[in-house]
C-alpha cells in the first residue's frame, strides 16, 4: 500500500540520517527550511543541537536538517505526529489548520517592532498560546524571533496601488491571503523552497518576507527590489509532539527543554543584529532596497489595516488589545 511504501521510505531516511548518533542515544531530529548559519532560526537550531550533543552525550543526539532537506513546512507537522521528526519551528503562519490563535501575529501592522512581539509572546496571553494545540498532539515550547516583513516584486513598489494585479507568493494563512487581496494582488500559497524558482520563472511576481529570508534565499536576485514596509511579523514556534515529550524520562525532558530555553533567550536577544546584517548583505550584493516616507507608509497602513475587521472576532478583541499594549 502507499502507506507501507511511505513508512518504509521514511524509515530508511531515518536510518540514513542518524549516522551521527551512538547506539542507545535518543535520536532527536530537528527539521527546518532556512539556512543553518546566517539566519535567526538556522543559528538557533544549530546552537540547540550543538549544546544537546555536548551536554547530553551518551543520552541524546540531535541532528538538524536545514533548507527543507527533510520536510517542507506543509509536511513537517504531520511527520511530527507520526514520530518521524521531533522538533520543528515553522513560522506562526503555518499552524492555521491546528489553531486559529496565531492569526493575531499575521494581522498587518499589529506590532511596531520585535520588542513588542517579544513582550506579547511572554505575556500571559502569549504564553498560553503555546498550549493551544495540545489536543491535536502538538506542544509549543518556545517562540523564536525572525523579524518584520518587507514587500518585494518584479517592479518598484512605492504606493499600495503598485501591488494591484500582481501574483504574490504567500504562506498558507487566511489573514495573509486577505491582506494581499486588500491590496488588489492575487495571493499564491507556496512552499518556501519553491519561491526562488517561482520568482525567477515569473510564476509569481513578488513575495513578502524578512531580510534574513530575502537574503538567505537570494530573492533579491530575482526581484526588482524590496520595499521596507515593516508591515507584519514573521516569527516561529518551536514545537514537538506531546506523545514524544511524554515518552521521555522526566530528567531528560527537563534537560533538553532547559537547553532550548537558554538558547531561545540568547538567540532572541541577538535577533535584530542578524536581521540588520541580512539587510546590509542584500545591499552589499547589489540588491535594491526602497525606503518609504512616513506619508507613503501611512498609505500602506490605510490599505491593509481594514483586514483586522474580518478577523477581530475570531481572534478576540481582548487579545488584540493585549497585543497593542506592547507597542510602546
Ligand atoms: C516562509 O515560508 O516564507 C517562511 O515562513 C520561511 C521561514 O521558515 O522563515
């Protein structure tokens, strides 16, 4: 049967991919979609594995699979529930089929900067969100930052009207789809690993992403330029399966989650540096970045913010108010 074939394939992939682990060690695979060394998520995942492998040697072994080499984000959560991967950190926009709670992060212009996002995630409301998928078998462990999103296309984008009629790659999120429709664009959900090729071949005209993703995937090479809109946040939730976590010896679980928490604190504190380094690297490589005047940016706010009305009831006005209170 197809299932048997799929299981056999994933079992052989597992065996082939865990060569670095010693017999008897608990194998922990961490799959993600970005590069490993110049990206907030990649750096954090690499540091997490390095520390687990040093401090839990003989007990546990972590292998990181970056660059979508093991799974795309549209496969990884199901694979986690099957026990084929133990850690992942999809962007908050990727959890929609499990919970609507993270929609708040996709609302355009909800957060002024990453400090506001951090404040909200660490508030009582944000902390509770990590448990919102427990019924579905997923446990949120830590929020990891990436940055604010920018808008790029195969033509200059200065006014929101410049988006009209463009095919824009989006993450699979109803909020982001509605946001692009509000701009008169045609949203095209697509896996991260396919975006460069789709931009290059003209399958889509543009996309929205953070500096580290635009740099890491070289989107600037196949776009006219990127407009610094800072219109939304792209952050991550590190997740694991509740079943797998429950299967661990409590001391092992405690040690791995303590390491994860320490890595989170350390790397989240450094995220703005990585974000700005990626922005600078785009310029150094000859990529075009367009800044907006306050007046121009206000037009983007006017065009996109009405999207809130459509989702406010589902998200809860009290949650929106709580989030807004961190925009100091
Ligand atoms: C995207 O799909 O554009 C991002 O969520 C990828 C990532 O993990 O940063």
